[in-house]
């Protein structure tokens, strides 16, 4: 019985082996558990060593022990027989809450095979040719609008303007130049085209002339100015000029990554001290002056999955009205966001988590976002 029991249970718990073994021995046990000293009186030293080698010394709850041994039967001679149903002990069953059709997340992981890829490949994954081609088209459009609405002198640089190719090859050179300027800062932009030592920077001057770079800087645009809605009118977007780029970039971030189980939502400050109507001052933050953004990130890797720039309560409320009612608000008051009594924090969390409904993610926030109403809404969305 001892050998069959140990062979059946495998490397199980020592306590479980004691209980199951002596519950099937002679009547002297009287269905009572033995202490370690009493247990040693029934078995030889070799048998005790065998049990200690086969099973780890760890505790197991009574409920789990009963679930694992309730299908073991013995005959009248206390010989261990095979289980009545199956030879594989099944763990206790648990119930899980009902969710929507989404599967439980298996991340964090990249959705594209990037093994052996370079840094440039990762850059193209997030800022693809479609974004760069859009920049080229919008730059050409703004240049045409400027030339048509202004008198261009024959000797000005604008008179030498040429269209940016749609294939975005020149935009890539322009972006590369901007990156180099950030890594190697000079006091003046003209210094990057200086031909004398120590300011000579061949990696810049060899790919683009100074005049061409200046023209691209002058006409660089990401959106059509003719679609701009002035401030004070319904539908005004403070970051209208950046909106297409931000939307495409965030979409690429989401398409390129599979989130893990745990998510985190918090604020992030983008350092900036220039003139900006929605510039924030946070004296207790490491970055005190700048633009505040709300970020949804994967807790394990820190990967930013969704990102929204805070441009004021009214702007957030407008986006919420358009997405829920397909109508624009008629008031620009700061307290308009609380029309439903939920507040800014509630709206921000739901907007950041759009597209993750029914995935049973665990969402972590600080106490600024927490509210019973938010927890109820997240639960209804399967989060």
C-alpha cells in the first residue's frame, strides 16, 4: 500500500502522504492523525527516508487534500487500488467571471517579429512611411497656400521652393538632421553647415543644403490650415496642427504591441517653458513646467500604449461628447465636464482604455482617479 500510494501521488506533500497512507491501514489508527513521532513507529527508517525523498515538506490545505484523494479506494486488506475514474488527479475547479468575446491577454509582447532588427527598423515601426508621406503632402499644401496668399520677392528663398517628393525620402533626411541637432547641439543652426573645424558636421551638410533645410522648417506642416476651427467655436482643437500625427503615431504604438495583464495609468510631464495656453505648473513634480499628458502603459515593460495630451477640461469634455453623443457642447465653461457628475479623472481613464474592453486587464491608478463610479464602469466593461 505504501509503495502504490507513493507511486500514485508522485512528489506530493509529506502531510498528504501521511494522511492518505494511514487512513487505509489497520483499525489501530481509529481515523486519527498521528504526530511525527507516532508516524515513525509504524514505518522503518528506510521507508521514512523514501517518503522524505519523494515528497517535499510543504503544507497543503485540507480542502485541496480531500479533492485530490477522494477518488482513492481500498479493499478490505488495505491495499491501494487504482482511482475509480482517472489516473490523473485534477486540481480543484474555480469559477471565473463572465466577460465579452475578447481573450485574456497573453502579453506583454511585440506583435511583429523584430529579432535581429536594427534601431531604424523600430523607428519605422512607429513612424512609418504613411506618416512621413502625410508630412510631405501637408508641407507642400501649406507652401502653395503661402505662395498664393503672399507676394514673393525674386531674391527670397521662397522663390526657390520645390515640392517635397511624396515618397518621403527628403522628409526622412530632414528628420535625421533634426535628430543629429538634438544629439550635437550648437548655438546657431547655421553652424551645422560650417566648413571650418571644429564646427564641421559632414553628416548634416552632406545630405541637405542649409537653404533647403530652412525652407522645410518654414513650411513644415502636419495638417491643413483651411480646416482649422477658431478658438471659442464648437469643435475647436488646441492641438489641431498636431492631431493627425498624434493619432497615427498612437495607432502604430497600439498595433505593434500586445499588452500584458497589468496596466498603469498616470500623468507625464513634457518639459516646456515657452508660450502655451495649456502649459502646466506642477511644483511637486520633477519636471515643474511643461505639457501634461495622461498615459496608459504596460506595467511590466513601461511601454506606452495610449497617450492623450491635456489641453484643458473643455477640450477633454468636447472629445467625450463627440464620442458618446456625436454632438458638440454649446458651452465652454470649465465645469461642463461634470455635467454627468463623473469628472475629468473618470473621463480620462475611460478614454485611455478604449479598445481594451472585455480583456480582464488589471488597471492600476493613484487615488486621484479612484471613485466607486469608475470601478463600476470598468467592471461593466470587463476590466
